[in-house]
C-alpha cells in the first residue's frame, strides 16, 4: 500500500511537471523531441515505465561507462604489484584505496630517497571493465585524465593510452568531445574547455532515444501509440530510423577519428534522428596498410568497409541489442544474423570443413570477425568489425609491405564529399592532434586555395593554418588592422594574441587575449596568457588579479603559480614568490621555468649555493636550456665546481 501511494504521488508530480510547459509541435512524420527546448528527463523517469529494459541496460558497456571511483565500481587489482614506472619521465605511480577513496601517488626516487611526491584523489572511473578502467581527477570542476589505466583483459596496470613516452601527467583535460561519448550529458560550464558542474555516472537512455520530456508527458496523459503498427514520434526508437540515421546515431561514438565541429556547434548538439554532419564531420587518415590496422572505436568504419554491409541493408542493431550486454549475449544471436542473409541453415551457409567449424564452436562471427589488438590502446583485444572471407580467425592476413606505410590522404566519413574548406580543417586538425608533419599543412593550404568562399569565411581557418606553421608575421598581417572585438571565435582571438606576443607587440597581444577571455572566460590557458601580457606591460595589479583568479578556479596550475611568483618578484615580495615557485615545482618537478625563477630569487637573496643546485637540476632535465647555461657560466666565477 505504501508503495502504491508513493507511485501515485510520483505520477502526479510528473504530470504536473510535464503538463506545466507549452511543448513544441512538429510536422507529421518528424520526431517531436528533436525540437529546440525539449528537456531531458533522466533515466529514472524512463525506468518507471520500462523497468525490464533498464534492468539489463545498466549492465551493458554503455550503462557501466562512467562512475564514481569506488571499490564497487573498480575492476582493478590493488596491492604491491599495482605499481607503474614510466621510464621516459622517471616517475612511479602507485594506485590504492584508503578510507573508501581512491588515490594515485606519483613519486620519483634518487637512490633510496624520494625526491618528488604528489598525491591525487581519483574522482571517477571510466570504462565498463570489458577492456579498461581509466581514471579521472576533478580539480574544482575541471576534469583531467590521470596517467595510469588498469587493463582488465590482461589484469595489469600501465600508463594510460598515449601517456607512455609522452607523459603529461594530470594535465590531459577532457573536453566535451571525450565526455559526451564516455558518459551521459554533464552540465558543462560555457566558456571553458573542461569544467563541469554536474557529472552523470554512465550513459543513459536518452543518448540513443533523444530527450524524453514530450514522450513522458504523452504517456502519463494516457496517449499510447501501438508501436507494432505505427511510429511513436514523441521519442526516437533507433530501429524505426532509416539506415543512414541509424548508422549516424551509432557513429556518434563508434567512429573514432578526427572530429571537426561545424561553426557554432558543440558536441552536445547531436540528437538521435539527426545527421551527424549537421554537428561535426569525422575524418580518418588512410594508409597503404589501413586494411590491416585499426583503432579501438572504429567499429562503424570497419563495418562499412565490409562486403556484408555494402551488399545488404544491415546496421549495427542487426546484430546488437543495445539493451543487452555483449558479454551476456548468446553467440547464437550473432550467428542467426549471419544465417539470415546466408542461406538459413549452417551447413548451406558455410563452405568450411565441418571439423574446422566444430573446433570453433561453429561460430560465424568468431571466425569472420576475429579479435585482435588495436593500434591506439595497448593490452586489449577487440572484435574486428570488418566482416570478410579473408578476415578469418587462424588465417594469415595479406602480407604487409615492408617499410613505413604510405599515406594516402584523409577521407571524410560523415558525408560523400567534403568541401575544400572542410578538408583544410581536417588536415589542420590531423596536424594538431596526431601527425605533426609539414605535409599535413601543405595539404591544408592546397584546399584553402581551392575554396571559393569569401575571405572572411576562411579567416579563422587561415589563421589557424599560419598558427600551426608558427608564421606569426602572416597572422599579424591578417589581424593588424582588425579590431579584436570583430572576432567571434575565442580560439581565433587567442591565436592572434599569441602571434603579437611572439613578435614582441605586447599591447596588441593584450587586446586579443582580452577578447579571447571574453569569449571563453573559463579557458584557463587563455587567462594565464592574459596575465603574462599584463606582466610584460608592467601592469602588475591586473596581472596579479588575473593569475589569482586562475588559481582560485584551479589551484593546481604550475604556470599560473610561476607567473604569479614572477609578478611578486617585480614587487619585491621575494618570500611570497619563493612559496609560489615551490608550489609549482611540487606539482611539476621538471618545470624548468619555475626552477630558473627560484634560482634567480636565491641569487637576489645572495644564496649562490642553492641557486647553483637549482641550475644543475634544470640542466639535468634539459642540457640545452640557454638561460640555465648562461646563469651557470656566471656562477662559475663565484663558486668552485
């Protein structure tokens, strides 16, 4: 009885909530929940009518994609063996739980002595555990990936993907591009790169079905559609979508590549039932051996290359039930999908000898879609979604030509043909994110020259191209007569500011940095650059105000700490400056500028011994540091080696 009363109260509350707003209408045959302003209602609302679907979905990879860092969520083993050493950075990482909270200890040894120690609490775990658990730290809402990952298939800890050899430690910020694939939709702070005020814990129903406000209102009002005969246009059911829109929905997260947003769009803007190209385009580099190598989240690309896909109307949900965990799905479901097109009876559908088939449990998908490693994530085996007679488990693949693979070019995957400007943006993004080769920029320039669009429509891309080439005079030439207020893109304003700063024109740099921070006020990199420009112009009060604001936002910013320390030195506050430098060095023991700045303060305070030790430390990190070499030369006249 108590349960029924609660249910009636909840239903009444939901009716009041959903009936209190005027909701949009759409033309017949169009999904109502794609209209502007339709709200997301959350998975608990969906669960109230679909408990059976919810009960299985929460155990899928999507349902388990993201969670708080708890003992219940982690799939990792902890203990003495849980230790990772990064040879490139000479840093150790020790993960552990204490008082139900997870931590990662970063430290460095010099012999038996610990010469660096940094402890960070882990706030979130990413990954269902089918392949990995990755880890996230939250610095006052600013989200960063931690440098180590647990690889569940091999039961081992190692550096996170992309960190081995290029350890950026706790500084890989997680943008909306990352978060909106690995999680449901968080509350994002506009004007930031990676600040969030609310973080969900796992992908929810509305990521694939769209906002549920209209659907919930209609059902609570008793407006029921017989979905065996008609489409319910209050909510997207993926199986009702045309094939191309079904694929775009899955490709939103299962088409990893070079994603380039359209002007004025964000990754939050995509909804089920839309074309992906309405929000962003995805490019993939093609090489002479691309058929042999693939990345982790390339399922959609590999499937689309398959003869099975090209010669049928199949989609992802031909084989997959998104509400059912892959691990819990019977192999027969996948094989039945194969047999549905290939003769119906296994003995007629397969020409392989029965003995070999039985050795593989007569498993079509396991034989023609073998598991293998990806080129971007170590220690994992994934199913290759390229379905082919040549792609058979146990059969040697085609011989890969010796030497480096040849680059064939970028291919756009979200539409048949890209415009020249879209191709230029793709090549610049390729250069920025993956392959810093001049050839990428040469291709970008070629496509820019081919674009017949007016110069103003190409300006931001052209400036980005020059910025990637570090051609600061070219940027200054384009921006010199342009008021910063005329720019509507924060990144474009920032690149102009950087060009003028590199050229020593600090007043113009300051003006463009101000514009960049107006457009993206919570981009802390931009704010740090603004503070640096103030310092160069000897405008110390606004410099201090800016840098102190950055540190209130995120106190773990070595650059802001070091630059604020320098502003304090200029004001004669040597003790405060040293304290700030010490904080920066504690966060980053290899931060050369903070070490140099502290050495300079030690010299000002007539402590040449400490200054020399700091300079030698810098030169162990970077033997070519010119400032350190110059100071050491001066010190040699004062102290014996």
